[in-house]
């Protein structure tokens, strides 16, 4: 289909804006990580000459200020300048230099307390910036929030469009957990299946239904046990792998962070640590976020099944009593 010049201009403008937003997010990621490192690892940065004594002092004061929920505009503005300056070094020689301390001998007799603290910090930083950002995903998500989440749209659109593939990835990684959870409710679900549809099938059944064009919304209503078991399994697995997934909003912000170059490097490090591919980790997260929109429907549908089963059991009990009498 031929498009007009006006439509083409609009497409170009939207893509340009998306690119600019992505690059701004990338800078925000650098600054958020720089802030995290300055607040949590000032000793090792100072020990290796990466930051000045003045920056070190401000970082320590800022951490205490945050812990007390206090306010000091002068300190906050000066620390923000420190963040901006340090963000330019993130991923470069600054962190490489900082992690060298892990291989150095420290006079523990003279500097026992400082050596212990600095050694611990160096060990935590030793993996480098990409793994560092991954390990700091929770504070990053908290810091960047909705600004990062809006960059997750493409990943979430892909989850809706490629539902069979997303569910197949989930089956590969959490299928056994889902099936075990379903077994606990399968009997009751089977008894009341006609009330809301086939609720007794497994994750494999969800994949087959997705191939037939049945959406997640429909599956939430018609297969609530499998739907909710999958949702809970995904949440648990993501949490175990270090993805902030206490809420769907946190997971969505994570997806947004992974869209930026700095986030992609962190995603790769996290996926390698979890023993899966970056694409698989993104798929699991996107499916979890997408499912969250229909959890209420699935919960309500499951309640309908339970209520139906209870009514039928009560009716059977009455019939048995009448017959026996």
C-alpha cells in the first residue's frame, strides 16, 4: 500500500523521537548506575583514586541524608554534579581501575577495618559495568520507573503477536513448575470445567490454544488454573534470576531499560548468569507483564469454577441423603 508524504513524514518523526528517547534513557541509565556506585562503593573508588576526597565526602553525606529522608539542596546539587561527571566514566577505566584492588595485597594489620570494607566493595564491583548494572536492576528500576517502562512497548507488542512462541519459551524454562501447580487443582477444575471452559489443561495446552488464535484474555477466562500457575511460575523464576518482578510495573521498567545499549549489555550479563539467552529472558519478562493485565479475570474465573464445584457437591450430598432415606 502506497503511503503519502505526510504519512512518511509522520513515521520518520515518530522513529526519530523514539531514537532520541532511547538515547536519553541510555544516559539516564548511566547516571542512575553512577549514583548507585557512588553511594554504595565510595571507599574502593577513593582507594584507587577514581574519585576525589571531596566527592567521597559528599557521597557519604548523601547516603546518610537519604537514609534519614533529609534534605540539603546545596549537597544534593553538588552530588548531582558528581554523578554527571562519574557517569562519563562508567564502563571505562574507572571501574577497571577500581576492580584491580581485588588483586592487591593490603596491610591488614595497619588497615584491617578499611581493608575489609574496601575488599568487599572491590569484590562486588569485580564483574564490571554490565554485570554491575544487572546487579543494580532493583534500584535502577526504582529510579527510572515509568520513564523506562514506556520504552518496553515493542517487547510487549511482540508478546501479543507471538504468543505461541512466548508460551513455548515459558514451557521450556518453567513448564515443570506450572504442571506441578496445576496437578493440585486439576481434579476440581475438571469437575467444573463446563462452567467457564476447559480449565484443566497444561501449559502445553495453552500453547496449542494460542496457535489456534485464542488470546491471553480468553485463556485467562477459560483456563484460569493454567493461566495463573504460569503467571506465578514466571514471577518466581524472574525473581530468582534477579529481575525485579515484585510487581508488573517493575518488570515493565526492566524491559524498557534493556532496550537501551547500556541495558542490553546488562541483559546479556544477567541472562548468562541465569543460563538462558537474552531473548529468552526478555520473552519471559514480556509474557509476565502481558499476563498481568488479565490476572483479575483469571482469578474471577477460577472463583466461578470453585463455586460451581461446591454447589454441585452440595447438590450431590442432598441427592444421596434423599436416596438413602
